C-alpha cells in the first residue's frame, strides 16, 4: 500500500464526516473528498505525503465542495453554511469540545444518516461503503455483483432520498435510537462480512474493510457502553478477528475452521470479546448478535473442531432462529446436527431449504459434505460443482476445486 493509500484509509472517513456535518449532504461531502484525493495524487510529488496532510486534504475538500455547489447553481444555503465555517476552524476557547470527540460524533452521525430508514437496505450498505469506508463506485459494484453504471445510479438515488427526507447528520434522539441503531448494526456487520470474505473481485479478503467495521463498532460502544447488541456485535467481530491470521495459508488458500491452527488464534481478542459478551448477557436483553457471539465463543473455547460443544451450538441456533427466522440460520444449525445426531439427520434438515437456498453456494457445499459422509460420492461431486459455479470469491473457488480433485 502506498503512503497516499494509507492516508486515504486513515483520513477519508473523518474528513468526509466533518464536511458532511457542515453542509448536511453525505453524497456531496464524499464526492468532494474524492476530488481532494485526486488533486493530492496530482500535486504530491512521487507520492510523498506533506507533514500537515490532514489539514491540506480537509481544506482542499472544502474548496471542492464549494466549487461543486457553485457549478450546480443551487445549494446556496449549504454554501453559506460551509463558508461560515471556514474562518471558524481551529478556534478554541475555554470549555471547547475535544476535537477527537467531535470527530467521533461527526463520523457516527454520518453512519446514522447513511442508514436512514428512507433508504432500502442495499442502498444503506452501498452508501456506507462509499461515504464511510471510502470504496470507489467500481469496488462497491463488484461487491454487489452489479454493473458500475447501475451502482452509480443507485448511489445517486440514495443521496436524493436522503435530501428529500432532510436526514440529520447527527446521532438520533433517544426515542428514535432503537430502530435506527438496528439498521446501523446490520450495515456494519455486512461491511465486516464483505471485508472478511469478499463476495467478488480478485482479493479474497478486504482487511481494511474488516478493520473499519471493528473501528466503527468500537466507536458505537464508546458512545453507547450499555447497549447490549452493540456489546454483542463488538464481541462477535473480535472473535472472528481473533482467527484472521489462520484463515489463509502461505499460498493464499482459504483454510477451513476445522483445519485452522488454534494455537495461532489471538487470545487477547478472545478474552476481550468474552468479557464484552458477559457484560451484554448480564443486561438480560438478548438479541441476535449476542447469540451469534455466544456461538463464536464456543468455537473459540474448544480445543479442537470435533471437540466443540455442538449440542450447545445447536440450541443457540434454535434461539437465533426464534429471534431472526432465516433459512441460513437453519442451514448453520444443520452443521451442528451433523456432529450431534449424524449426517443423515443433518441432510434431512436441509433438504426442505433447497428451494429457498438453491442459489446459495454454502447450501450446496454443506450438502456435498453430508453426502460424502454418507458415502454418496457421485452426488457429493455434483453438489460441489454447483457450489463452485455459484462461488464468486477466488479463495473459496480454489477450496471447492481442491475438494473436487480428491
């Protein structure tokens, strides 16, 4: 990663949030920051980053936003708001807020704006990836398996919807927080999943995205320390992160959970996650992230894959299905059933899901494993072929192809 790329990952979200808070427009702020980094590429010779790069980028982004507003011959109120803040930047005084706290509030406000209920879920995710995580439209399109022009239009529609809804770039009032928080947590989790195992593209994982999702969840936890599902989500992400170093081998090939070197798992993260989960459970307000974190904790505590407490995991999946009914939850439950009852029972559990999950690669991958366990190798091979055809991640495709060659 070049120095400029590192600066982009570190600064883009913060500068976008600060600018969006001033002008009340997430889309315009994201575009202006993108323009600022394009100018940085042109002006920072040989990729050398100047000492005060944050201030340079913030000033340039603000200027780019003014230029865009002027060219549009609209947004005079936003232009006035932006101009009014230019001379005030850096002013302090007794009792002034900590700049770091203000930056956190601005970033969190932008996340809530991106997850506004006026937007469909996919648009919430796309706008968060663009404005908060700094992905390009092309990268977001690849993540959604969509054409870039179609994703451009989706982002434009999302921005227009936010303007029409007069979305506030601030954390909602307490009486609005519960419903809005659920959307924010869902989007952050989906961002993490995209970073943990990319849905498409040449990179099997996007560590920067996964790290950004953890950072955002830590921020939510710092601002809402007694919110059970925030604690649950943070615990869940940290438990997944604790295994990150063992998920790929030296050749970049995906390593199944059953084959990972547990001695290399990050015990500090596991300990932190367990403490967070204990605090969440003590609040006696169970939710799906807490249940998923409890499942991940059982995997983390087990000395080996087959020694995992599969019976307890099966019960937890029953609880998760009661909270958030989904065929994918039942599919995951069947993995535990395989070890508690046997492959025949697990196969019987997933076959009613075939119609709903026929386009889901993991359904066919699990079915292949169960069929192989029953000695039905021809059927297992056909199921793996179907899973391979549906897989978009290169490392996942390589793993499935490797299993087919055995």
